[in-house]
C-alpha cells in the first residue's frame, strides 16, 4: 500500500555525498578569502571597507603576503576593482599608489555608457582578459539590476549565484 507521499511519484535526481569529489580549498588570504569563491566585506559606511579592499588589491598586485600570512601563494597578479562610490582619480588610484600597488595590474570595466550589474558578462570577460585573481565590487548594492531588491532574497539570490559560478569558473579570489 502506498502512503500519501508515494501516490504520485515524481522523477527526482539526487546527489549522494559519497559520490561528490572533495576539493581542497586554496586560499588567497587564509582563512578569509578562498580562491574561486565569492566573499563579502560588510560594515558601516566610513569603517574602512574600501581602504581594506585597496590594501588587498595592493598585496595581490605586488605579490606581497597578506596580513597574518608568512608568505604569499600567488605571484604578482591582476585585480579587477569596480568602485561606484569613490572617484578613481581622487580616491581609489591615490590610495593604491600610497599603498604601493602595481597599478599596471589593476583594472576597471568602463561602465560609463552601460551600467554594470552582477550578471553582466563583462565581469567574466574582464577576469579572463587579464587573468584576474581578485575581484572587488564596491559596493555590491550598486550593481544590482533594477528588477532586483536587496530586501528580497529570492530577488538577489540568482545574481549572487551567477557571481559565485563566475568565481568557480575563473578561480578568482
């Protein structure tokens, strides 16, 4: 006799944990920034998030170890920074120069004619073009398309999942 849940069997594909290949985590900044995964830096306005991301960009662009790391795992590598709150010529670039960044390794997508969103194909194209190892989207909220809302998880989740897939495919930190 079938119970009420078995009456109409639906075809379902499942995964079994024992069949999933275990992957060792590679770190850009252990234990804070795994390579190939999207991460968020969250804090109140004026708390230093953009300065921190410029310091991370400097370390990656020069191949220097990040704080609390004895050695770096990457040679000098390229970085993609999309910052919509601070002007590049008076804030971002002067910070990078002050911190000693290799500015030849730091890139930004020109979004002057078309606004960049989290699902924009230009992000992955820029990562691949420059073999980027760190992507900084600051602030994330400014890159949410007009049909989405940060206040509704079902609205923002697809964009964040897309970004996570780009990270997995391109192995940026």
